[in-house]
């Protein structure tokens, strides 16, 4: 495998630092880091971003996540391994990632379930986190970045 070009966030001056700064801001808003990585992993699975699937699975493993949870992220609805809060975040991640797949991009049911578990700042952080990982997925997938090639 070979990337088509360098990652656009590296090629464009100041882009990487801007995106990393946004990621740091999201981490300060009360969403557990594990939940953020679960959301990143799920969106990356949907988008087929090998770089991000690899990275976020590794991050979760380093944080002490067990294999059952890692293997089950794609089928989170049908497993007992996730909390109600995580399920709400994963549902929101799927809806935001698949905006065009349904008449109402993010249904009131999905939004309300997330709002039941997260205050406004944490909910805003989740939306930013999901949107940001979708951006990373698109940068990596469109330029065929290679998983494990962090240069």
C-alpha cells in the first residue's frame, strides 16, 4: 500500500496544529476519554478509515479496554458491553457520520437520548469530536493513508 500524497493536514501549513488544538479542547468538556475513543472508532469503521480504526483501537487497548468491547464496537447494539451513556454517544456518532442516510439526519430520539446523558457542553464536545473524526477519516481515506505509517 502506498499513500497518494502526504496527509493534507501535514501538507497545508498550520492545519495539523489547528486540528490537534480542536481535539484538545474537546477533551476538556466532560466526555470520558474512553467514550471519545469509542465514538472515534465507530465513525472510522463506518467510513472505512484504516488509519483511524487502527489508531483508536490501539488507544483503547492502551487505556485498558478489554477485547470484548473492542471487537464489539461495530455491533454495539447487540452486546452487553456498553453503558447507556456510551450507547447514546455511539448512536449519535452513527447518525452524525451517516447524515444522508435518513430523512432526518439526527433524529430527535437519538438526540434526546444523548442529551439525557450529557450536558450541553459535553454534547457540543461529542458533536465536535464526531465531526472531527469524520474530517480525519476523509483526509486519510481519500489520500489512501496507510495504517501504522505515522510519518
